[in-house]
C-alpha cells in the first residue's frame, strides 16, 4: 500500500548546527505535504507545508525541499536550538486524509 | 484565536467499557479529523467529519465511531474497549478540506485501557 517513510528514526545534532530530516513518499498522486513537530505530551504542531507545484519553501529557520522525481521530502532546520528537540513527522495528503511517516527523533547535543 | 481543544486529557477505563472523547475545533474550521497514535503503529487516520457528515474513514473496526455537531464540535466513541485501544487520540481541524487546508492538532486524549 501507499506509505510515507523516514530514513532515520533518530538524529543527534550539535546545538547551533543545521539539521536535515528526510522523508520518502510512495504515492505520486500526493499533492500536499506537511511537516509536524511533536514534543513530549503534546499534539503535533504544524511547522511548514509545501504543495506539489513547488520544490522549495522557506519559513523562519526552516526550509522544506520537495523532489518529485525521486519522491523525497526534507526538512532543514538552521542553527538548531535545544527547543528543537522533538519528534518530527512528515505527512502527505491523499484523498483528503493525512498519511504520516514513522517520525524522526531529533536530539540536540549542548 | 484559540487552538483545538480536547477533553478529557486523560482517561483510564477497563476492558469492555465504552468511552467518549470530545474535540472543539478552531473557530471557523468546519472539518474535524481524528487520529490514533501508538508507539507501534504511529499516527493512523480514524475518520473525518464535515458539516455533520462523515466524509472519510480509515481502517478501524466499527467499535470506533464519531459524530459532528452543528457548531463543528466533534465526539468520537469507542465501544467494548480492548487493551490495544490504549493510545493517544488526536483531533485535528482544518478550514474545509484536509487535502488542501492545513490541519491543526489538539493536545490529545491519553486513553489507558486496563
């Protein structure tokens, strides 16, 4: 079946460095992608989204890249801070519902 | 603008009981979706409601049901609880279409089945 997958389940990054979280998707019909951040005990928090007619979108300290040729999505976080520690999920929208990846736990090393 | 709210935040039930969870969407949002999150299965889509009608449904048994009221508030019900129903239940709201409008999540209801 269709699925959204993450390459790495855990990622440790030095504070101040840039983080890159990757995601592979298999449904070529997906046209809307979202990154969410989930901190312990909280619901997923919207970070940034991108539609299939774009290949890059920037927010505050975050950039999402979409490569439709290889069905790959990435989230870049600049100058990673301790508050960035969380689990990050990519999600694709197909048929009006979100399909989530398994998540990547980002740990910041002081 | 207030975010998505869910009540209660925590619930403990025993096998065989039933439970009702409540979700209030962001003001003006008409679509409400429900998700189940477990360590083993991750985030899985349960169903979506719009204008008091279930518009989309995931692959969960009939024990899981929901409804939406005219003010867009939504409830989900799980009957004949099983141990495997222990999970974080998340509600998300969007303006009209979860396929094109961003979904914003509530804090979730943590259900423990003993």
